[in-house]
C-alpha cells in the first residue's frame, strides 16, 4: 500500500492544502500524520496562513484516509473538533515484512521502544528530515510540512514497496531509501 507520511502541519492552511494536493497527485491510499496538526507551539513562529479552523475542516474531509499519532502540541481539545483519532502516542505498522513504529518523537524514540535490528522507526517533532541506521534500526523523519528547520524543505515522505522517498511540494525527490522487504 502506498502511504504519504508527513509531520508538523502546525495549523498552516496553506501547507495543509499543499499536502492534500500532494496526497491526490501521489495516488497514495492512506496518509500517516505524525502529530502537531493544529497548534503552532510556543517555540515556533506562526506558519504561513495560520488557520487551525481551516486545517481541521480540510483534514476532517479526509478522515477516512488518515491515521495519526499525537504530537507534543496536540491535545484533547483538538480531538474534540477532529473527526479521526489523534491521541495515540505511537502506532505499530507492518510495512512489507518489517515492523515499523511511528511516533511524533517527543516521548518515544528507539531507545525506549522494543525495536529489533531491521525494524523501522518513523518520527516527526524535530522539523528536520532524517534517514539513518541506529543499532540496526532504520530511523526516519519526513521533516516538517509547514515549519522546516536547519535549511530543510517544506516536505513529506512516500512509502511504497520497501522504498521511502522524501519529496518537496514541487514534486522534487530529495532523498530515497530502499529497504529490502
């Protein structure tokens, strides 16, 4: 199944629209959001077109295609207006023959999850894309949709058939990781 994976929308209606357009263009079956959907957080500047109400409307329209984990800026109040679950601290997926743990990254990281060599850990939170192997675990971050840091792009990640691809919103491929299934 083709997945679009993204993190850290932080209430930007502009980048939410770009993300949903990419979701359509990529023909992904589901979108995995790694948290921080509506609120920008006290350490971040306001993102372009900050409008959490517009973002919740846009995301609610896609509710049957989304699955999410909670970010450090997501709360029970957000869950009251969103029509899909966002409050799980982590999720576990089977990607091909590999186990993947997904989390925002503020609570759970490979050191405190039961990961084995060959497993995959996908997080957001840092706003910086990452692709590395740590103690045999693939540790990935799609970067931030709306507030990229460390000179990274506004971006997302695609997963399909053992291949992770980081892309910007112009459709440019930024990085590719092929994992044998």
